[in-house]
C-alpha cells in the first residue's frame, strides 16, 4: 500500500484544483490510499503516516506561502525522521515567469533538508508541458497544466512503490 498525502495551501482555489488533480491521478493507481489536506488542517505528524507527500503552494513572492513555511518550521519533530518519504511539489503563480518553479524549489529545498527523497519529472504530459521541478500553472490551471499535475501524482505513487520495494 502506498499512502499518499497531498498537502496544499490556497487563497483563491487554484492550488486546490491542482491538488485535486494530483490526488485523483494517484488514487487511480492500485494499492494507493490518498489523503488531501489543506495546511490549515494538517499537522506535521501527518508526515510520519504517509509514504509519499506532494506539497502545493501558490507562488507568493517567488516562494511558498508563510503558512506552509510555518508548517515546516513547526514540524521539526519530523526533521530527520522522514528519510524514507518521497516528496514532490506543485505551484500556481499569477503570471508566467512569476516564480512558480522557484516556489517548487523552495518546497523541495525544505523537503531535502528534512531528509526526504524528492523528484522532478522528465517526461512531457503534452507538447511543451513538463514538470521538471514540479507541476506549475498560471492562475487557474488549464487542461494541459492539470495533465501535468496528474502526471506528477502518478509518478509519486510509482516512486513510492520503488522505494518500498513493492
Ligand atoms: C501575497 C501574494 C503574493 C504573490 N506573489 C506572486 C508572485 O511572486 N508571482 C506571481 O506570479 N504571482 C504571485 N501571486 C499571485 C498568486 O500566485 C496566484 O494568484 C495564484 O494562482 C493563487 O493561487 P491560489 O488560488 O491557490 O491562492 C501572489 C499572490 C499573493 C496573494
């Protein structure tokens, strides 16, 4: 069983739409249990209970939101104890070039610091659309951006099974 947590913050719903796409793609794969949580409802101890963690944030000044930063800063109980967890990131920004990939990197950077195994995706979900640093979107995600979110969710499950030796 791959236990997946899709954790996100959102102010106007765009990141939630991405999170739902990541979660629904993960859920379609056999042997998967998926929990979708906003950062408001999450506790750092949730990290212990999952094998794969996708974290999504709106791009705020090129970084994750303060709520997600606080979640990880308050989550030091998990630091160094989640080394077998697989992590990935997704973000929506106001405009192209607005920093969504930097926001993914800010999320991946914290997960690296926690000791997690993080990944990007080499494949293209459609012509001109990939998720090398995580799935990204501009504003409300369109169909191509949602396809990249689904690709990220599938990859997360595949990597979890690989790490668990299933
Ligand atoms: C405080 C704040 C900072 C933001 N900073 C950026 C930014 O640096 N670059 C950008 O392109 N958009 C920025 N935006 C726009 C949001 O990233 C964008 O509207 C996003 O789609 C919102 O996602 P949400 O609906 O999940 O809240 C910012 C919005 C807010 C409220």
